[in-house]
C-alpha cells in the first residue's frame, strides 16, 4: 500500500505562504506607521504657511521669534528684538506660526504654576510657624 503524506505537504505549503506574506505585511505596516503620518504633517505645514498673514507671530528654524510685517511670494519679512530689527526669510525657514490678533498679547511662557506653588508653600510654612509660636 502506498503511504500518502498529503498532510505534510499542505503544512509545508501554508508555512511557505506565511513566509511570503510576512514581507508584504511588513511593507504595509511600514507605510501605515511612517509614510501616512509624515504626509499628514507635511499637509498641515503647507496649510500653516498658506494661512500666514501680516501680524502673525512666528518662530524660525533658527530660533528667532518675530512678527510678520510683509509677505511677498516666497519671502517673509519679520520684526524681531526690542529694536524691531527686520529680517527677510524664506517661507521654508518658518518652524511654527502663532496667530496674533490686534489688542491681544501673546502670553509669555512662564512657570506661573510653579510660582503659585512656591507662594502656597511659603504661606503654609508661615502659618505653621505662627501656630507653633502660640
């Protein structure tokens, strides 16, 4: 009687198919995790530069902060520093944009919460010392 090993060949065939699907699955995961978010971020960046207008506060890739005073095609003129120095930049040199409305100041980035916490700690310690003295 001939011995049939059809079960062994089907197991080897499914293993071979899994080995072929693994690189394809790896490429799909690569596209989803890396390329799609980068395209989304690039689209947001182009939208940000497209909505750039005079009066916006910007930060450049070099670390300069300034206010947009003129936009001409691909060039942007900004004022920065206390003496209102004017710099002409390419739009590609802009890292981020903060819209600026007339009459509203951009809040300075301070650690107000830390300052408040220090004040509260000072009050608590002064209250404790005053209670001990009584």
